[in-house]
């Protein structure tokens, strides 16, 4: 806990100066301040204020939607400020984020430092992805700060303008302060077990199928793990005289963070409707051996008849008959002539 408080104190010191900036005589004259940037919804998904905390494992990517807002004029204290919010006209803003530990950050909507326009009181939902590096030890803490700020006109271009500071920070809505930045502290925790086996609870098999493929999904759940060889064995209980017993083995290599399907193949050629079978799979890795297992139930059902004369088939047949009749009548007319 002391470590978190110390990190929080350091975080406040690391907040970029423009995030905390207030109006003053040093602000360039081209900063129009027709709007005011504030983060309506932060990392927690709720109205600010407050530092947010979460956990993540190595290789995991956290995705957040942040509500960037052009503050309404009613949300600015009226004392001694030079904001032009009373004009209630759109303004242009930018979005960016930083990681104290240098973790990979990405934003595609909007791109970092890509100007966007917001009307008075409007919200823009920014998407921010944070990826934990594969070499981050358990217990590592990182601080991510996301912020919204002004853009300005530079000749024929609109550029992001850190130097324009913030008209007022924080804004107040119903006495709740809303800053133009939000902070997230992430702690690295142990990765989930790398091997995972998943399957449907129940699979339906049509009676008469001689090769019914029953899927099992093998997952290498550690995004940072190397490609891993998984060996497996699939068996079933069978139904005497109707569903033969199987004992299938195989292996497959699965990349870190990926999944692959393997199949138990059941012969239900002479099975009866209502027959039930249970398949079991055991999956294991090379040394050091890690294994997982699960079962899947199959139920034999009567196949649904496939209608021969569907609407499309009937339509095509009618058109073919009309065309054939037209050709026949044309030839008959020609022969009479």
C-alpha cells in the first residue's frame, strides 16, 4: 500500500505541465479557447475524479473508451477566467497518452495527436489500448496518463497545441470536478495457466453420419509464451453395437495467445435417435508436463429432411419451362413460315 501511495505522489509530479496549466499572460495569443477540454468519463468508465487501478498479465492488452468532452459553458467557474465558452461554438482538440514504464500505447479513434472537432457539450469516445510488455515481472507498477488538449490553426493546417494549456482545469458539473486528464495505475500479475481446453457442453450428431467431427479447442493462453506443442488423446464411452469406441491421439503446435481446434471422430452410421455418448480429451505439454482435460456429451438426433422443391428451386424450374416453351414456339413459327 505504501508503494502505491508513493507511486501516486510521483504520478502527480509526472503529470505534464500543460495538463495542470491554467490561464495566464504567457499563453500565446493564437489560443482562442472557444471550448474547454475535459475528460467526462475516465478509465473507470465513471465521471472523474480519482486515480484508477487495475491488474494485467504479461502480454495482455487492456482496451479503454474515454469520454473526451468540450465542456459546456455552465461548467466553468465565472471568476477571473478568459474562456470564450459563452459563444457555444465548436473547438478543435487533440488526444494523447503516456506510460511511465514505456509500455505500448495505441489509439486508432482518434489517432494520437490527430485533431478532432467537438461542439459545446459534445463527447468524443477515444479508444486507448495498453499492452503489458512480455518482460514485465510480476508486481511491476506502471502509470498511464491520458489527456485532452487544444489544437490551433497554423496557416492551412490544424495542429495540436500543447502550449495553449487549458482554459480552466478542472471543470465542475454538479459540483464534481472533471479534469482534462485521467490516470491509471496497472499492476502486473501472474499469467493464467498457459494450457486451456474448451468445448461445447452438448453436440448434436445426425443419425447416419459415419464421420461426425466433435471439436475441442486447445488454447495457449499466455500471449508471451512461445509456440507450444500440445499432445492429446480423445476417447469415448461408445454405445454397444451402435457407436464404436474410439481412441485417437495426435499433437499440434499452438502459438502464444492463440487457439486451435482438434476433433474426435464418431461413427453414428447405425446409431439410433436418442443415443448418447461421452467424449473425454486429455491434453499435455512436454517437460515440465502440464495437462488439462474435459468431457463433451453428444446426442444423436434424427436428421431434418431437406426439402427438394424450395421457393428458389421452384422459381428456377418455372423460368426454365417458360424459356423452353418460348424457344419451342419460336421454332414452330419459323417452320410454318
